[in-house]
């Protein structure tokens, strides 16, 4: 068998990596449920700081403008701060106390700071990388594409209590994270032999009933 034929057979036998196709990042806003606050996120220009694009341009990171409703019902800028996202968060949520939760990175799902929580003036409360939420073997099992690790699949929202954010890992299975919006703490919960159990850290892992792991102050 010639070398050329061998290479062709190898290429046919190897499944190609999933390609990534992303629209350009845009300036976006998100309101709290009460409409008391909203946050505008302006994309950054540091593609070179994202995974797989080290040779590209580096520059300012994304920034967030924090607004609060005034007595005349207009919105007033109260703070403007840089975010941990080189270009932009993929998704973001605003709670009724003005706190901001950002999820993943544009063009880089699963890389860098996958969750970050800021207070109503843009000060960082806590951030997490994927390795702080899952172990290496779990991360390997998630679907991978050219520049992303697709670690979550399902809804994400600020819960009715306005103190926790829910991030679904596997839709329909009960596997999800809850992040404390004021504290930055988390718990991951899933069904284990029909029992709903949670852990409050990646390592060491101590599984416990959901109610025994509060996320508030």
C-alpha cells in the first residue's frame, strides 16, 4: 500500500473535528426581571487572548456599563468596568439587585472564565474555569469542537428568589449548577440512584442533600 493511499484511508477513518461558525460579537443589553437595572456589554478586541487564536490581535477586553432606574424613570449610568472576557461573554444575566452573571466566552465555550459573577458596580465577586467545576475525565467526555468545549445543554436563568442563577448541564436529567449571586458560591446537583444529591466543590467531593448546601451569605 502506498503512503498516499494510507493517508487517505487514515483521513477517512478519523472523524473530523466539529467546525465553529460564529457571528461577529455585538453590543447587547440585559435587564433584571424588575427592570430596576440593566447592563450593556460592549465587545472587546482581544481575540489573541482566546484559545486557538494566539497569533491574532490583542487589545482591550469586553466592558460592562451598569445602569439603574432613577426616580424620573430614566436610567442612569452607575458604573463601567472591564470584564474577564477577551471579546464578549456568550450569555449574561442581571438580577434584581443589579448583580451580573456572565457565561462562557464568545468563540470559546468552555475555555477561560466560564462563569463570572459581579456586583451592581461591576466588582468581581467570583469566577470559575471549567477545571474548577469538573474533573479532567468529565471534561474529556463533553462534546468538543475546534475552539469550544460544550459543557452545558439547556436553560439558564435567574431563579424567582433572585439570589441564585441556574445553569443546566444536561437538559431533562436534573444535572445543573446553582450559583449564589451574592456570594459566588456554587453547588452542582444530579440524580444518583434516584436520589437528588449535590456537591459544593469540585475537589474534595462530598455529596449531600440539596437543602444542606445553602448558597446565601
